[in-house]
C-alpha cells in the first residue's frame, strides 16, 4: 500500500529533522490540520512543545489550544522565535505568503541560517509553500503524502458514528469504498463520505461510484491529468494484431490471482509510429480491455517557467494517478513535449528524469502507455530495454489491415462491411494510415449523402484516391523508423511481414 509507506516515511523524516533541530522545514499542502496532528504526534515521544501560529490568532499551543501571544506581525514573529526554547516546534501557517516582503524574507533567511543559536524548528505549511530561490539552500522541503488508508477509515468511522445508516456493503465493499477515497484530502473524504451517507441513509455500491466521481472532479482540476471514460473497444482497432494479442494476454495482469501466480504487474509500453497509425486509439482501448480507468497525462501542461515547478507538477500528477491505481496512465505525444523543451534550461530533462524515476520506483499498479511519433526526439535512456515491458512500432497498415480498418469505420457508420468490396478498396489505398482511411470513409459518406443515395464501393475508392498520404511526404521518417525496428529496438505491432515500401506519389483520382 504505497500511501501507508509514504506516511510512515513522512513521520520518520519529520522525526529525524526535529531531532536534528533543523531551523526551517516547508510543507506544501492544504491539509494544515492533518499536518499539525502529525507534528504533534512526532513531538510527543521527543518531549518537545508544539505550537502553531497564524496571522489572525498569533501563537497557540497545540496541547491546550491556549492562545499565547498575539504576535501577528511577521517580523515580530521571527523575533519572538529567537527567544523560544530549542526544545519546541512551531508550525507557521501560510507564512510563505509573507515572503513577498523582502524584509520578512531576509529575516527568515537569517533565522534559517542560524548556527549554534537557540530557537525552535519552524515548519512553514500552506498551499504552495515552496521556497523562493533565496531560501532554496537553507530550507528543507518535506513531501506530505495523501491520507493513508487508516486515516480514511477513521474518517469514515467518524462520519458513520451517531448516524442511522443501512449498510448494504459487505466487508469487501467497505474496503473498496475506503480504497476509492485514496488521493482525497481528509476534508474532501469527510465531505464525500458524508454526502454518500446523508443522501439516502444507505451505504451501497452507488456510494463507491460517488466517491470516484468526486475523484474525477479533483483530477480535472489538476490540469495535467484527464480522466477518460472507456468508450473504445478492441474491435474499434483494425489490424495491429501482435499488439492487441500482447494486451489481451495481460488482461488479468493486475489481478490478485496474477500476483499469487508469481506474475509481476505489467509496467508499460511505448507505441511509436507515424501520426494516424492508431497509437492513441490503442491506448484508449486498454482501459476498457482491462476494465481499469484511463488517465491521460499531458506533459505539455505541466511545464512551468518557474524553477523546479515542472518536476513538482509532474510528481503531483503521477502521485495523483497512483491513487486511482490500478489504472492506465497514457502519456500522450511524449516526443512533442520533450522536444519543445530543447531550450529550456534543462526543464524537460528534469521532467523526463522525474518520469523515469517514477516508472522504476512506482509500487502502485499504474500501467504506462507512452505514445510518440518521432523517436529521434526522445532521449535514448527513455526507450532503453527494461524501462518499458515492450516498445511497439506501428508501421503503415498492410493490405489486410487496411481492409480491417475500413471495415471498422464502415461498421461505425451503421453499415455492414460485407456489402462493400473492401478488398479492392484496401488494394488501392496502399500507403494510407488508419486516420487517412477513416477520413476516406467519412468523405465517401458525405458524397453519398449529398447525392441522396446509399454509400458505394466506388465512393470509397474515389475518396481513398483523393487522400495525399502523409507517408509520402514523410518517406524518410518511415525509413528511419523501419531501420530502427530492424535494429531490434522495437517489436512490430502487426504480425504480418513488414508493410510494403512507401508507395510513390499517386496521381489523384486515377481510379
Ligand atoms: P496516432 O495516435 O497514431 O496519431 P490515432 O490513434 O489518434 O493516431 O488515430 C486517429 C484516428 O484514426 C482514430 O481515432 C481512428 O478513427 C483512426 N485510426 C487510426 N488507426 C486505426 C486503426 N488501426 N483502426 C481503426 N481506426 C484507426
């Protein structure tokens, strides 16, 4: 259970820093009360005093909630700290907002750099409590994990206490309900559990869904992650049989029976190929194939011009994804996101580093699907063996694959593919990728509709002939991708022998 570990680790880290009497710690979280509780728990065995401060109430003691000193001026606060015993900890709430004032920032820096002087350990807590560059070398940042299962369980118990609720969930169901609250703050969990209970006085499976809905809303506000409803099935993907078979074989890869059997959970795959070859489409089907949620990570959205902020956002998004596990995390257009950062003072390198560290250290069952059009833009360590379970190359579809792809799109329009001579259409559409075949079907439907008649094979042939295949203008890219495949660095996504060479430029409307 990653969250339990993370919470134990946090308590340990906190204990170490308190014992070592570090002057300044920073915790970036909205959960200040939960943090204060943890600090109070950590100070108890050390027989330290624990105080809090905020700009309205001044100092108060955690143990007897007595207001002690009315100091609300930040400079005054730092002055008073110097007079306090070293055997104490003071949690300053939202104090980072005061650093806009250069004098306060300077005074904080002086405090953080004190040597051998007395004074308590100060913990600055708040949403966005990160050190400005002036404090980067003297403040210690502690990463505060989301609530553990035990904490969520306690909240649910509190919510249920004193309420008359009919419990229709068995123990397994209760477990899943608590589990579904992972990734929420304690306050969010309390709110959603209360909503679940108060709405109808019954605790049932619908409430698990309710909690998941709440999570989706939180994911939406994270900016970099998008929760995609599973609406694509394996039947919507034409061709790519080797890739589909690989995925099908791992359908139960996340199940506990697979663990008992001694199988490690699948880690992830990279899908590489020209645009329109079905990489995104395949990524979207994995969620529904495996019956787990699909989260799309937009790397572009996590870039920030502030030093260190991009990695932090990446870590936050990945941690949030872990709370949804088991899930599929689809990293879309990895190459684009990385190449935009070639002139970014190393931000993209650090973001990739964060990603790689997460991929190798994650314990939660999050299956990563990274899609990329251009491998030349990717750092070689990203696709190194062992990083992903497999790297798949999606080539131009072969003739029989084109027939399948055409059939998928004809079926999607509510028609029977057998009513058309798709063999002929497939034969005449050499060089077109899936997206272009989909476009040809779409264009043919428009033509038929415009003529007030049913769609014909000739419409498909005519519209197929009008498409200028991307593969022709990207001939070199195709060749280099194929050479890369030949080096054994990737696996073909289709079993049939490599597709034909990129066809020469066709004369539009030749048939
Ligand atoms: P990529 O991610 O490789 O750039 P997409 O998966 O986004 O390409 O493909 C775009 C669209 O083209 C898909 O939504 C689908 O309509 C169609 N398409 C591409 N490949 C296939 C395929 N193998 N089978 C069916 N449709 C496909």
